[in-house]
């Protein structure tokens, strides 16, 4: 699931690894997700280390008091270095060297490095006990990368095949050991209507 709307989203700012503050609408979106998922068993709720994800996790966890809730920095958004806090349309992406997957803003990280971090997270949770249900609350780009990893894609294929979700949408996968992941829902947002 992607975190819900932040005050920074409203201002069209690049957040990267800045904490982010949920807007009133974003809090409402997280509450709608919580109500939609309240009757489902969730064993673990993993959030990125960013406050915008952790707050959404807290709201959802109210209906899942037996769930283990944990922040995991490997789920953090891509570090955008000096671009963090800039308006999206003002960041000079075209001035960077290295191409789409290997470019790095000063003080930031490449998409390849972000991909490696998210792979590390997935390696740690993919062998969860059978019949475990995990809720992962992260960022739009993180959701694209994680969806690609779950399906066994490489980085360029993930960007080609996995659509980026909107705020508070989620995708659902069934992952069985030794089998290819099955997509149940992609970028589901009916609960937000």
C-alpha cells in the first residue's frame, strides 16, 4: 500500500526521505483503508521509516491489535538528496548523468540502489510462515519496485509492467514458496470512494 496524501503532496514537493505529514484528507484515506481491512487477518504491518507511512500504519493497526508493527528503512523512498523539498517540475533531472536507473542527485541514491534495498527487505520477509498476511506501507515508487521483485522481474521490466499506485491504493499478491507470485489486485482503490 502507498501512504496516503501528505501536505507535501498537496504542494507538489519531492519528498524523498523527508518525513512527510499526512494531510487531513490523508488521515481520512488511511482510516478508509483501516475500515476496509478491519475484518482481514494481518500478521505483520511493515512501514517504511518515514513518518507518513508510520502514521498510516498506526491508523490501520487500531483494527489489528495482535499484528506486529515494524518500521523497516529498506522500504524507505528513494533518497533524492538535494532534490528533496523542490517542486517536482523544478528538479533538474535532465542535468544528471547515468540514465534513468543509474542517475544520482547529489547526496541521493540511484534507482538501482533503491532496488537493492527493497530486494533486501523482500529477502527477509518472503519466507514468512505459511498463511501469513503482511501489510506493507511504503511509497509509490517503492510499490512499483516491490511488485517487480515479487514477480521476479528485473528493474527495467518492473517499470514497464507495474503501474505506480495512487495515494492509499494497494496491490495484493499471493506468494507461495517455490511458486511464481499471483496478483490478486493491482492498485486497488475502491475503498477510497
